[in-house]
């Protein structure tokens, strides 16, 4: 154990500040013995939305959240380059100081218009968006209700808000109904219900329409994070709420630029014009630098593509169906019906890590998702499909999974040798 400085500084003798991570270190050691650390890998090059390179191996990217494949879109790249030429590489200031440019405001207006809301605020990342908006909305007398499978930034949003938090069963409006009826809300307080559209681990879809009914019947506000579904679902790309015909009833709609919008940043739109006031209180909005002009202008170009190129959504859904169907036929245990997120359940963490490594060596990058970041403590190989994947790409991915299945005995033996 290195660095026992804590002892000198008055801590427990012989234990460093890192001792609490000893169990994690053991898990990392096992993963390292199996091969590359899946949470600490580096691409030597990225050549396009679906291709990368590690050493001299070309990799098909099948785990990047690049749903519409717009990171290499000609207009988006040009917009980012022009923004750098016009405004430089960074704003070096917060939204409330020198960090709001006309492009930030234009993007806010265009997102608000796309979502049919009077207000939209742009933030530096999607993670920061949920922290800021949730903690800005919910004060000491309010109660936040979150789905049991909520993303880390929603959980952290409740922590920053410091409110009473109630979890309801995943994608279960009846359970929310029960808990809203049971929970006493302090005098002057309100209930804020937070759900997601497409859940990022299993790829399952929320019945937002039912949640709207339950939340509003109890006088609660509904907050929907459509990070994985904005741009991908709905006739105009306005997400699952649009697809289910309830977009206008969503009180707060958050999203990210880091997926279909092919950039970095986040946004929250509201049907309540008073939401604008929160610009003066949300700490993760006020006390961090605003998104760089290049990020904002790339997202603006991607938004234009979302609105004008519906074929991107047709493509991604066709490829998602093709991949889901192929894996299903091979007998893989898939966590949800077809969507652009396809999660394959594996028996345990070590086997999933071994298979993840094997797939990478065979030229396919997917995501390894393991507890505690996964629902039901599952170990998953997670694929995110892109509109930029061709039919041949999906066939190539499927052929590697077929080989994985055929060789699972050998892969397991190798794993046992490595971790024994
Ligand atoms: N919400 C959800 C549901 C997410 O999955 C993520 C990131 N994967 C975020 C928000 C945060 O987005 P960002 O990457 O922009 O911080």
C-alpha cells in the first residue's frame, strides 16, 4: 500500500486515503489479467462515425451513442470550424458572465421551438443539465420521485437538490401512483417526477403517456430526460414524448448534445415560462464555463439535420431491427425489444469482460456494462446502433457475435486460466 500520508495527517495509521478502494482494486486487477481495461482504453484514431483504429487494427464502432452518425457530418464539421475561426476555441466564462454568445441563444430558441416550449436553457454537458435543473427546481419542501433505474446524473441531481427522494419501480406508472398517494408533501412543497425516455442500459422505453396521466392527476410535475431518444424517436425527432403524443404535456424536457446532436453540451426545455428565472439560481449553470462555440455550432448543425433529414431515423430503426433480430435468432438473451440500444445479458462480470475483449480483438467495439452501474446487477454487452451503420456493418457485427457464440467454450477456458 503506497502513500500512508493520512496517518501523518491524523488518519488511521497504516491506511491511506485510497484504502476504501481496495475491493475496487481487486476487481480492476481481475479485469487487467483478462486483457485491456474496458474503462481505460484508447483509440489511436477515429476515422468516421463507425470506424476507429487501435494499433493497426480497424474497429467497427458499435458502442458510441453516435445515434445519427453526425459527428462527421459535413455541415456540422464546417459549422464547428467556422465557429472557431469566428469566436475562438473556448468561451473562458460562465453563461452568466462572458460565456453567452448569440449562438448559445440561437440554439436555445431553436430547441425550444422544436420542442414547442416557451423556454429552453443550454448547459455545458447533459450531466450538468440534470444536476442544475433538478436542484434548481426542487427545494427543501419538495419531494423528487425517480425511477429505480435512473441514470447516475438523475441520482446526483437529487443529491444536489438535497430533497426527500422516493424511488418507484422501473417503468411502472401504477407503482408511482401508489407512492404519490402515500407520500406526504410538506406544506408549500410539490412533487417532481423524473423519468427517462429510452433507458440507456437495457434499451427499454418508458410509457411516458401513462406517467403524464399519473403525475398530473396527483398535481406533480413531470421531468423527462430524453438523452438517448431525442433526435431518434418521433415524427420530427422530438423523442418518445412526441411519438406517444404527449410532448406538449411534459413540464421539463432534458437532453444532451453528446448523442444524436454529435457534440458536447445539454439542454432543458420547459412549458413553464418561469423556468427562465432558474438561470439566476442553478449553480451548475452559473459556476462552470459555458460550452465552446464549436460545440454549440456543431449541435446547431446537427439539430438542422434532425429536422430536415427524417431518413436518418428510418436508417437507425432499420439497422436496430436487423441487429436485434439477428442476435435474437442466435439465441442471445436480449434485455428489451428492438431499439437503438441493444443489451445482451451475460452470466457474470468476468465472462462479459472476457467476451468484450474478444470482440475488440475481432474488430468490434461494444460497451461493457457491469454492476453497480447496471439495473438488476446485470453484466451486459451493450450495443448502440447508428444511422451511419450500413447493412454490411450490421452483418459484420452479427458474424462476430456468431463466432463468439461458437467459441464461448474456449473463451471461458482462457478466462479461467487468466484469473486462476
Ligand atoms: N442522461 C442520460 C440518461 C445519460 O445516459 C447521459 C450520459 N450517457 C446523460 C444524461 C449525460 O449526458 P452528457 O454525456 O452530455 O453529460
